[in-house]
C-alpha cells in the first residue's frame, strides 16, 4: 500500500475566524498547515509562532504563486470572499470557504 501524502493547506485570512479550523487541523497527521496570508502583520506574526514551519505572506496572490498548496481556506470577512476564492481556484487549489446564511431579516429564507 502506498504511503498517504499530506494535504498541504494555506489560509487566506489568518485571524480569529481561522481558529476553529486550525484547532481541528492540528490534530490531523495527514494535513500540513503550510502558509498564511493576511494584511495584518501582527496576525501573521502570531500564526508564525503557532506554526513555525509555515510561511507567512502579506499578499495572498504571492502565496498562491509561490507555495505548492493543495488547498486553501478563505477566512476573510464575508464581503471579501470572492476575489481570493476565484484566485485560489485559478491557481489549481481546492478551496474551502464558508458563508453564513445571507438574509436581511435575520431569519433564514426571509429577504
């Protein structure tokens, strides 16, 4: 049986929204958290301390170009999901992006 390869994942947006995913991924032996992109230097510094083998990037487009990633998780504010998601897909990555139910009334299904 062939040895299972680790999934190399990066994060676009490395702030608090990424915490839950990172907590779960830390427990996995088949996933390697490789890179973080964020516009906030303090957030990147904190992630670098948490994941010393990962690289950090102030520009997600450079990260997508220069890192050999299998997948990315887009953890930016909701209104900023589209561009990094499209860029990651175009770079050949699988993409995980979450969005809360979009509704103006606060009740699902009511616009």
